[in-house]
C-alpha cells in the first residue's frame, strides 16, 4: 500500500513539473514575441526615415507603406533581424554600395535617436545583406537591430561566413 502512495506522489510531482516547464516556455515565448514586435517597430520607423532620405541615391521607388518580415527564425531564438523588399526602377547602383550607404545612414539615425545596442562593435542598426531579385525588379534588404546578445552573436557569425576563403 505504501508503494502505491509513493508512485502516485512521484507521478503527481512529475505532472506538476511538466506543467511548470510548459508554462515557463509559453511565458518566455510571449516575452520574445513582444521584444520582436518592439524591435520590428523601431526598425520599420528607421527604414522609413532612411529610405525616404536616400531613395533617389539608391534607385528605390518610395513605397507607401514600409514593413518588414522576420528573417531570423532560421537563425535562432531572440535574433532581431528583418527583411525589407522594395520595388526598384533600374539596377544602377551596386548592392554593396547600397549596403555601405544604408549602414552609414542607419548609424547616423541610431545616434540621433539614441538607440542603444548590446555590443559596441556594431551600430544599433546594421544592414546585413542587400541583393537584387533576379526575377522581379525588387531590392531585398536585411537589417538587424542589435538589441540582444543573440543578435550580436548572429552578426559575428555572419562576419565569419563572409570572410574570404583562405587555403
């Protein structure tokens, strides 16, 4: 009879632990979703400001509504990286030049708006990739908001990936 009580209480304890872990994960996921939404709003506003100022130099047709999508789901938890897609008239400017120009503009924007970053090796907003679609006349721009350590680690990983191959 005593064995039955021990097994029952151990099973009950196991169920309580499983429920507690599940609740903790759900709460953590909601907090991450809030952080992503907040970060995305910051990045969307920054892009709207910068792209308006730089549109003629970049060859980007100004969109009515600037919005991004999260690209970091494949990179991991709490990485604040977003993709923008803009229509372009012609591909006159090189993608590398656009990336450089946007990074400078975002650095100024971040300083003017006192955006904080967790890693001072990076600006608060970093353009990670720029490319022209080969099928449609659109420009893809990936932007990271360096608001979390995971995003800074993501940028360090991208730096490693973009190193020239050495033998």
